C-alpha cells in the first residue's frame, strides 16, 4: 500500500458537490492502515494555468467518464491539516454540480483510478450516515459549511 503524504506546498483542489436526494457522491479517505477515516467529494488537483472549473470537469471525465454541469453556487475553503504528522495545506474550490447523463444517478457506486494509479470507489452517502459511522467529511469544516448554507435541509433547491 502506498503511504500518501501531503506535499510541502499549497495545493489547489476542485471538488464537486453532487447530490442525490439527501446523499452526496463521496469517496473514502484511508489512513495508513487502510482504515476508512472519512469521505470527501470527488474532484482533484488544479494544474498550473488551468481554471478550477475546467479542472473539475476534466477530473470527472478522466476518472468516471462522466460529464458534469457546474452550477453557479460555489465556495472556497482553506484546509490546513495534519496527516500522520505531516502538515498539508490546500485551497479547495467546492462547486455544486450534477451529471449531464441522468443514468449516473441509477448507479450505487463508481470505480475510478486516481492519478497515483490506485483504485477508488465513490458512492452515495448521506451526512447522517457519515455521522452514524463516525466518519469525517473532508475537507475539515465542510459539514458545517453545508449546514450554514442550509443545503442539508433542501438539496433539491439547487436544481429548481
């Protein structure tokens, strides 16, 4: 198993908030032992010279073969964190989105390949499920930000 550590630089990420009823499309975050310690929305690193919106659409095409439509409501979070004693620092663009092909909402899970050639699985999970399993939602503070935006009470309002 590859033991991932944060880079000693500030990384820019773009993640999509795709809802199906009260569930978000999320992927597992593991610790060094392979234990799932939390989940995060799908997306990836913004490359130099690439607008974050383009990066997000590129990541979904590369990893899932899916096209997504980005909505106008987005926000930015700064995430300074510790991972096994190594400090990481990210600027994260989070954007509400939906699949352009509605058949993606019929699937329970999605297998994809990360840039480091490891396999990942994304699945629909509600924030209540995460809390019941005592799993974190990453980046840190995202759960509170979603509650602040009142999206938890009415995720469908995003698409009306």
